């Protein structure tokens, strides 16, 4: 089951025939897969662009005012 938010170690959902209990299975492989969000990649790319722009700005300023 894939969830978008943490529900705790176990949680109950309502079904047509009653209720169903789900619990976190911590086997040797971890039992938990985290799927990275694409928005984080965009934020990293924008941050890297701003960092490079800032460094380029300092270098350009030094060359212009010498």
C-alpha cells in the first residue's frame, strides 16, 4: 500500500465488510520505501542556479571595478 503521509505503526480503514487493520512490516529490507517528490528536485535545481548566479556576480563585480 502506498501512502502520501505517515499514518503511524498501524491504522484501521473502513471497508464494505467491516474494518481492516494495516501495520508497518519492519523486515530485513526495511519494509518502507520512500518515493522522492519531484518538487524537491525543482527546489534543488533552483537553489543551485541561484548559488552559481551569486558566485558569477561576485566574480563579475570584481572584474568590473578593478
